[in-house]
C-alpha cells in the first residue's frame, strides 16, 4: 500500500521527511523488543540479511547490525516515497542521498582492523548421526576426525555443541580419550558438554577446554537459553508443551558470566578465545562484551541438527560474518551437522564452509586483528538514536493534538 493511501492523499515534503526518520526508528524499536531473549532472541534481524555485502559489513563495524537495518528501512521508505508521493520527491531523493552519504562516508573514513598474524584452528563436524547409541557414536566419530589432524601444527580444535553427551566428571574414560587427542594433535580442544553435572545440580551446556592432561579448568556455561528448546518459560503454566512437541523435559541450568579462555603459548600465540553456545551468536552484545574483555577469537559452538533440512543452518552460519565485522575479531562457527564456517575480522568468509550432511575436519588459517572497532567502543548508539526519534515524535504528536 502506497504512502498516499496510508496518509490520505499525496503527502507533502514535511510528512515524508518525518516518515524517513520515524519509520526506520519504529522498525528498529520493534526488532529491539522481539530480540529480548525470553521472546526468542535477535534471530533474523533485517540487517543480518546483508552479511555478504561489503559496505554493509563496514557499516556494522560502526553501528552494529542495528545501523545496517536502520539504513535498509530508510532506503526502502525513501524509494516508496519517490513512487507514491509526487509532491515530496525532493525530500525522498534527499533521504536517498543522505543514506548513500552515510554508507559512503563509512566506506571512505571508517577505520579498518590491523592485521596481527594468524591462528591455525580446526573445526570438527561429525555430520548426521541418529538412532540408538547416537551420543557415543558421535563422540567416536569426532575422535576419529580429530586424529586425522595430527601433524597440522594447530592452535585449537573446536567441536560443535553437545559434541560430548556425558559429564566428564562421571566418565573418566572419555576425559582420558580427550586428553590423549590433545596430546596427539599438539593443541587444546574446545568441546561442548551437554549433560547432568557431577559438581552442580542440573543439566548444563558447557564449553570445556581440554589440554594434554585433561580439562584445564576453563569452562563456560551457556547463559542465554532457547525458550522451549532448553527451558520452558513459566513451566507450571506451559509445561503441557512437552507433550505436543520437542520442548525441554527439564530446564537446562544457566551460566551467570562470560568467560575468556587463554590457550597455552605453544606456538607463541597465547590466544584468548571467547566461547558462545548456539544462538548466543545472534546477540550482538555478547560478542561485544567478550571483545571488550580481550578475546582474540570468538568461537560459536552450535548443533543446528534439529533444523537440518531448512534454511536455518546457513542463516545461523551467516551470523559469524556480522559478529566478526562488528567486533574486528574472527569468528569460528563449529556445528555438529553443518554449516560450519570461519569469518575474518572484516566479516569475509575464510576458506571453504562445511555444508550440511558433511562429516569432516577442516583446518583454517584464521586472520587475527588488533585494534578496537567503533561499534565495540560506542555500543548501540543507533538504537538509542532511534528511540530518541520516537520519543521526540511522540512529544510532537502530543502537543499537536492540543
């Protein structure tokens, strides 16, 4: 429906100019509300669709995915005004020029990350393993793939989410096998344990760093859980969902703080990594916080097997590019069944992605960066600006009605 139909006739320049500010700001406010983790999180933000567009990734480094989405809506609002509001075409054209100026200015003047060497990181993707005994068979396959990495001079090996299905405190045999793998490949392993803990009550999803002697003590418990998938909100009222779908029969435990893990200085790297689990990679604030805490590489461990034959694995993997561009930190996205990928500090894909249904181990020379991106320094200023526009618009409406 055209702007003239919505506003009753052909709107003038003033009303179109206001729409060019209010419509994008309103869109951003709606995305912000539904991005609350208890409403499902910021999956599928409009700006995330631009992950393959180099200028958009540069914009993300300045204002995050929020600024990208704001500009996308502003451009489309201006185009709609050009078509539907003949009396205000000058204002609409000015809006397009303004958006182009923002993107061009960012492209020309915004800083870029400095190169700081590379790290060799391996991703182990076991592929689809289902049926009876799948937990143990998956572990065996991950072990087999990891042994193929011997002699690769690695800094880190990453397994996907829930790659270890039993608590290592209760299964010393698995702990010893993982330690033996670390010794064999000459690098630490970052695995993800999804099991009932022996040292705490409840089931946790935890990123655990394994060295040549076993667990190093570096552990991150997932903080933001998937509603219904990993816990049932208001279970006393909504617990019936477990009988009609795949809702969690028991709520997972929740971590309470992010963790920066430091790898041993075996090759002069001493890398600091920041683990994220599953859809935590969709939250810009989590990767920004880890970057401010000093990580060199962001590592996202995911499964995506529930959505194997859909658009979700590819869309989830694309988030690595956005988080990397926002933070100037490379992102390693490792999954059980695909898509696994690596993005460099500018958001560009490194090497080949491991597609769905593949069972493989891949080694990546991951570019590292120095410096701090404008987005990490300034935060969500685009969101605050949009909220300020809406507040001012509300005040204007209030006084115009008097």
